[in-house]
């Protein structure tokens, strides 16, 4: 039997990229709105006075007081195996990998450990209003199996993949081109396209893969329809120099991936801080996307992502927390960090553009905008209820706001997981803060 549910609340969602249509035309805000779901889909989104006239079977309505209903947030780059090493002190990227990341990921050969972390990771996403994420596993096949199993039980739309890494890492974390292919193939055939799950071919980054293994990644993408490519790109100056020394025949970092046919409409490259105009053009023409990870970039001292340049070149950009180098699972907090990184470059990031990056922009980066990222009728019913009175400071500050744009900006500067009152996934309330 199909389940209907209804929520009456202020509604906010993006309907277009603010850079393309202007701020005022990029979003829809309904102060007294009604959202009706039928099973796992949105059946109605509009003014309450219109929707209440045609409620199915006198359906009861959940009234949201002092809050806002928005689409589920989308994290386009995050590492679930790094959950327990978040806030590890004092290194930049390459040293940080050696000192913290590789020892942590070694533990994921143990399925019980991986399963425990996967459960806690997914619960943390839900506490922060994240309903879709593009996720790194580890080199271990079991790390992805237990992750997908945990995500499937929650009906989350998740994308994940086994890390490919056959050099420049501890022996306990290396695979081979042959095992990378066979393990990935088995995972793809078991999980890709199952309900709301997708598979991402996942070379960690160019320095930890040989040409032979990058060729395997390209082979997998060619053999299976709809796969994602998920890796890192141009995050750190020393990393870029290392890539050039390892692949001297390549024009630049992006060219390493391009030579192995890894650029496509479902390719998502984390960071992309240090890229030329030519690289931005190549990303645009191939339909590839960048995951902008401001919290991580600040924490590791990697640099400031040139958002305006990427957008001017037509590159699809989504927002990523990049936990564990990122310091929060909250995309609200990450939006605030995105604003700060642009301020440091003399650019002002409008709150609606930041909101777009965390919702519809993320969906477009993942080529899922027909399913998630807004509250359009027919979209999947993933959404979040925000609490305007979540903290004493917000309770005092928000009544002073003169517009929804100012409210949104205040939430992204002062907000975090405490603001998330409820997270609804596929029409089902899966997290409710006051019931925990």
C-alpha cells in the first residue's frame, strides 16, 4: 500500500544555477508551503492554500514551526574510512597520508571494523542532513561490501568504490592491476544499480597508480554503463610536482587521467585547486565535475579553490566535506567555509550559490538532477527540516533577518548538525533529532 505524507513549512530549493539565471530566478521560496510525498516521490510542492484543497484521504499534515524544509544535502567527496581520524593534527597532504590515513585504512581489512565505521559514518551523514554522497572506500573489497550493505538498509542514494592503489603506499594497502580489475568487477556486478546505489571506479590519485592500473580503471568504465570515476586532482603543490615527475610525458596532472580515458560526464575530481585554464576547458568539454572541499583545503593548507574561474569555464562543481581532512560532516558548515575561501580571493560567494552547490549543483555534478537536489514534483523524496531555534544564538539572530537569503547566510555561518531537526529519505523519516 502506498504511503502518503505531508509537511507544512516554509520551503526552499534551487531551480537553476544562480550564475546562469541570476539570484532571484535561481530559487523558489514559499513562506507557507506544503510538501506531499507518495511513497518515495514528491507528489506536490507548492503553496499550502493550493495543496490543502486536494489532500488524499484527509491526510494529516505535519506542521513545521520555526524552521525550513530544504532538499537533502549532497556531499560530492568524502572518505568513510577516515571517520575516526578526523581532526588529526599538523600535516599537509602527503605527510598527512603517510602519518594518519594509511595506518587508519589498514584496519579495513577487517569486515567487522569496516562495518562498525560504515554504520557510524552513515548515521553521522543523516544527523547532518546529507542524503547522497560520493564516497571513498579503501583498497579492501570488503570495505565497499559492508558500506553498500549499510546504505541499502537505509535506502540511501550512495556512490562508492574500492580504492585502486598499486604503488607508493604501504604493502598492506596495495593491490595489483589484476586484483583491482577482478575485485572491482565483482563489486560492480553485485551492487551497481541496486535500488539507489551506484559504483565509482576509484583510483586514489595518480601517484599511487601505475599506468597499467589507470588503464584498468579506463577498461572498467568502458565495460559497464553508468559507472562513476572518483579520484583526486591538483590538491597540493608538492603533489602536482610529484605527479609531473612520475608521468613526465603528460602535459599536466589532468592529462594523466585523460590519457587513460578517465574523463567523462560521470567523472568527479576532488579539489582541482591548481589547474590551468586549459584544464578547466578540458573538464568542461568532457562533462567532468570538481568536488569543491573548502574545509579540507583550509585544514591541510592546500590552497584556495578558484570557484569563479571554474564556473566561468562551465565546469560542474559540487560541494564536498572531504572528511577526514575536512573538519565537519555538516554541509552547512562547509558552505560557510566556502564563503570564507572566496573572501580570501576577493570574491563574494552569495548564499544562494553556496546552497546551490550543496543541493542542485551537487546533483548536476553527479548527473542525478532528475532525481535529487530539489523539491520538484516527481523527484525522490529526500529532504531535511531545519530548526531556526536550534541554538540560543540562532534563536536570537534569525528573527533579525530581513529575507530568506539572509536567513540562509546566517544558517551557513552559524549552523551545524544541531540545526538538522529531521532527515527524510525516500519519503521515510529516518532521522529525528528529538527522538534520539
